[in-house]
């Protein structure tokens, strides 16, 4: 059963279009592989088996170029001098991790060359070349030069050492600490391979709510074993650092970053780690957030904490990813304002090897949030994006929600911080501020479920995250197209409607959970299902009522000048747009304004009616998704067809649950009837 699911987007199904298959065969008459490293062996093997599976002919692997129509692979250094010379200017088009796929003439014969400055570039090139075949693209006269636009393309695993996964909905952690280091689960290799195939080059193995034990020799030995598996795939290992580790495992009395013993402890710890793992990536830190220890426990600030750790790893080339996800009950007036207030004043104060990791929105991974005001507001500090791939607030691994659509919406947002066109993507890829360190992190949705991600379509979110981390300007629709072809089928009658289903799935979840800028009204703690009524939690900003503020007069959080003035954290042009009820995009209306139930929406409906109709629309959209999927049976293997069908049925039931729960609850305040077109609660 699991086999198809398990193979993710690396199915390499036989190419059924016979004309195309024979064209491919004629152009792929053998592999010439230069290079001897582990990475180049992997690249050769991938090419060999990929071609074999798709075309059913086993290409010969040769060590020199004979005849014609060979695929030549190897990094710049190992290519023969004639080829090197003929394409030397092409290397100017790529960076250290980039690749070139090019049809070349060698001794007057045509061949396809896959190369890069480094071995890992060749590997990326191979996966990209295989994708051309998987998606049935032409391979005549190729001339592709592509490079990742960010340096750190990384998964954040919120995996605990007991293998539970915080906000994980796909089983337990992949990392079998008990059997490591001597037992290498095949899954580790398959995981590395899947990541490399989309260009992911880093992984934080452990939860940001960190356990200091991971930094003890007993665990570091196991981390080392994983790093050894991932290295040939171009993937670096990172760990989370618990700020109080010097006390917990180091026997010190304090973790004060200004204390010499403390900074020495971290320096020694870094040296110990780098001795085992010379290419260790560095640390990800959640400090003074949700009860985690941090520099503020000692009257110090984020800069003190981050820079102390940065100094410990800098001799080895390590980085510190310091999270900006902070909020506290002591300033509960508006949680959305706190990260900006705490971090923006520190712009330019962090060491060069610190990158501040900012969630896409100012609250917490909601179905829709406006972009985080920190993007573009710290021009002298590298900022990296943190997206959540696991669906904490979006129906876990039960609901089908195609997240690259959400990611794209954020990346395209214009911050106006340096005038029009200052998109979040430009902040992230460093093109705006010319920061050297750039990155995108995704909170992983991977576990030891047979299909990795719980929902077969959640694989698309892992894939799409990787693609956007590689190039934040890619279009989510193109990514969906690629993913579907690689994962399921190239049949147009399948691709067209199912792509449509994926694209609309993001708006559907917004509509049936949190239309018009509503947010954080999920039931408490687990965040599954509706809970807008919850009001009894100890911290005000944990209660959904804090976010929707529904009353007789209306609904929504007033973050305008008249309210908490969170809008002032944006560039003046954006501030103006959000601040004004007339110009505020309706999709963010209740995020920024408290609006009367009778407020007239652009479509002429009152807010109450409009909201009710949106909830209904969300339900209808899920119904549409079901209708689309039900027609795909002949294109999809029986198991995945059935799985998705069952999951969509649950999603439909739960979309109605959301609609009914929210409308019945809010109706107590609006005191109004449901408009025509909205089904009566069941
Ligand atoms: O989204 C919230 C989650 C917490 C998480 C926290 C964070 C790891 O509910 O489970 O903790 O954010 O991002 O630190």
C-alpha cells in the first residue's frame, strides 16, 4: 500500500507517451560520469535508476565520452578541459550551489551536460534534469542555468528526544535516537534524497522548545551519524540550543550571556560539536518566548544572547538563527506588536553570523495573516522567513490545504520599506539589503507515517516549500503543476482540475475557518476545530475572544490608530492602506478593524451577511474539491485515491462544523438572521 505514497514526488513512473519516450531514449544513450565523490556517485545512480524506471532501458555508465547523445555529468573541476573551456562563461551565471544543464557539441557530436561549480550543484542539476523528464518537457537544445536565491533552505523539526513531535501530525519523529548511531534507518537516506531533490540544504533536528540533552556527548554521537548520512546530499545539520544548557548539562550556576564561564562553556561546546561534525550548521534558538529561558532572565537582551552564541560558532563558520517569535502576557495590549517592538530597535546590532528568523505573520501561522511588519524594517540585519509546513492551525494532516499559495501571497507582499516593489521576497533573498546571509525555514510536516506527511497532498507542501526556498519568486501554480506530474500523472485531464483543486484549497480553508481577517479562533491548546468562545485561559492572548472581540457593535481587532496602532509598524504607504477602513483589503478587514455588523462590504452585503456567505462558500469549495477528486479514479492508484477521498469527506464534514459553530456563536452578538444561501446549522 505504502509504496506509491512513500516515493513522494520521486515516482519516476514509466513514460506512457510513446513518441516522447522514444525521443528521450534516442537522446539518452548512456551516462558519462566524471567525479568520484559520494555526491557524484549519488548523482550517477539517480540518473541511472530514474532513466531506467521512466524509459525502461538501462543506460550504460561510461568513464569517457564516446559516440553521441550521452549525458555528461561532473563538477567544473573534473570536466575535461575542452568542455570546461567551451562553457566557461556559463559558470558566471551560477553561484556556488547552482547548476547548468546544457546541450553541447563535443567533437561535433551532441551531448547533454549537467554541471556546477560544486558536486552538490551537479546533484541539483540531475534532479532538475530528471524533473524535465518526469514532467514530459522537451530535452532538445537545453540551456538552463539556475541557482538557489537563498543560502539557508532549511527544515525545522519540532521533534522531541522521546520522538513525539510538537505540532506533528504524521506520526512520530524520524530520528530513532535509541538505535542511533549504529543503526542507520533507510528513512534517513530517503529523507535526505527527497530534500536534496528540491534543494533543501539544512535541517534542524530538534524542537525549538529545546532539550539541553541533545548537546551531551551521548546525543552528539548520534547527531554525527545523521550528519554523515546527510552530507553527500548537501544537507547540513543544525541543532536547537537551550539557553539554560550551561546550567542543565554544564554544571554552571548561571546562563548569563555576559558571564565569562558561560560564554566559554558555549565556545567549548561548539568546538566539541565541530570536532565531530566539521560542517555543522549552527544553532536555532527560541529564547524568552513562551516560557523558554533566554538572556532576559539575566537582565540582558536578544543581542547579548545571540552574539554570545555567534562568537562561539564563528571560528567554525557556524550561524545562529535567532527567532523573533516573542510575546508576553505582561504586554497583552496587542500581541501582534511585540516582536517588532522587541527586535526592530536592535537593527544592525547583531553579529554578521546571526540571522533573525521571523514568522510570516505577526501572530502565529494562521490561515491568513498580513505579512510580518519586521520584513524590510531591519535593513542592517539578515532576516529569514519562517513558514509552517505542518498545519497546526489549518486542519492538521486531515485537511487538504496547498500552502505554497499562502507562502507566495506573503513573499509577493510589498513592504514599501524602500519604496514600491520592496517585496518580502526581496528582503528574504538579500537582493534588497545585500546581506550575505539569507534563508527560509519551514516547520516540518514530516513524521514516520508510511506516506511521510499524513495527507498525500501534504507532500506538496514539503515539495513546494523547498522549491520556494530555492527561488522565492516561483509561482505556486507552476509548483503544483510540477508536483502533480511527478507525483501522480501527466494526463491533462487529471492535471487541470486537480491543480485547480489545490489552488482553491487555500482560500477554502480561510473561508470556512477565518474569513475577512479573523484569526486565532481555533479551539485552544490543540488548535483543531473552532473555539471562538474560549475565554477562560490564564493568559489573555491565548483566548480566541481576545482576537475577534465580537460584541453587539461588531467584530474585529482594532489595530488602527484608533486602536492599538499596530498599523504604525508598517511603512507609511502600507500603514495608510491598512489604517483606513476604506482602503484596507477586505481579506484583512477584521485583522485591522473592529467593524459594525451592518458595515457595507464592497459587494454590497452587510458584514454579517458577507461573513456568513464566506463560511458557506468555504463549505461549497470543499464540496467542489470532492467533486473534482471523485472524477480522478482512473488516473490514480486505488490507495491514494481512496485515502484522499476519505480525507476530503472529513474535511467537508469539518468545514460545516466550522461554519455552524462560528455562525451560531457570532450570531449571539449580531442578533441577525442567516442570509439566503447559507445552510441552516445541522
Ligand atoms: O505556533 C506556536 C505553537 C507552539 C510552538 C510555538 C513556536 C514550538 O503553538 O507549539 O512551539 O508557536 O513557534 O515557538
